[in-house]
C-alpha cells in the first residue's frame, strides 16, 4: 500500500518539484522504518543521500529522522537493514505471442523503503528504480518485439511450493496457486516484472498492470525455470 504523505525538506522539494514528491508518495510502500525497523504508517520522512548513481531516497518514521537532502555521500542507510519487498505470482497477459492463454507473471516491488533517484538535464531529479535492471536485459518497452531474456545474473526456480527469483543482489520468494504453478512448470519459465508503482502485496488488477506497462514503469524479462520441485 502506498504511503499517504511524504515529508521533505526545502532542498528536496526544490530538487524534485511537486510532481517528484507525488511520485515518491506513489512509489514508497509501507515497509519498515530504516531506523527502528517498525512498520511505516501513513506519513514518512524522506532522507535523500546524493551520491552519483547511488543516490537514494529512504523512508523513516517522522519521529525517527528529520527529512533532509544530504550531498556528502551515502551515510544514513543502515548497512545491516534488510529492505522489504512484496511480490506476487499470477497468470497474466501473454506478452510472448498472440496466444490468448495467460502465462505466469512474477511481479515484484523490490524495495518498499528505498527508491533510486537520478538527475535530468533540467536539473530536476526523477526515479531511477528500473535502470539497473534494464542494464541487465530487462525491458520497459514491448514495441511488439520478443520479450528479452535477461543475463545469467537472473535466475528462477521452484522450491517446494514457492517460486524463488534472484536478480543481481536481490532474492525474492512467493507462493502461487496450484493452477499457476502447473502452468509455470509446463512453460518452464515466467515473466519477471519489476516495478515500484504497484504494490504486489495488495490486489493487482489487469488495469493496474496494463497502466504500469504502458507507462514504461515495469521492467520485464522472460526468465527460464532452472530447477524444479526441490
């Protein structure tokens, strides 16, 4: 579930603009505060660590940290704090062919409490959440082209009743209903879709997924099943 309010300082407001602040509110999920590790609620304080390509906006309880933009390097994100994610396995639109039969999708919001930012030529800052995944073969624009298979640093397998996906330093796991699991095993793979504009921990409608794909806010790749039922 998105947060209802993001608290920012004047410098953050100047660098992001009102549209950028609204975008943060939409992308942050209700994970855990990076200071006290208790669940985030309706309002979060935003701390931005500006450090080249590693610039991050992090969410805290307002009582745990004041909102601030820091340009002296990444110093606030706790090194041992696990970042929360939400994922969902379901049957979704067939983006592999003209076949109308649905195919397995593994949809994940990879980081509920930490979002990436990058500067534009205008000097304003925008989301960079999907950039790293695009560099490894995920695509955000279908263009009637075959869905790409990401590089070998991305893997998918079934372990007991769970589907596990590893991508770069991330590891995500969730369960699926028997019909979806059978379809995944039969097709020997799934569409892995990474987004920060949908929270898969909540209901995901076809309209929400279509809007994310159409607006190029979903990094997708076909990932083959490497190991089954272990």
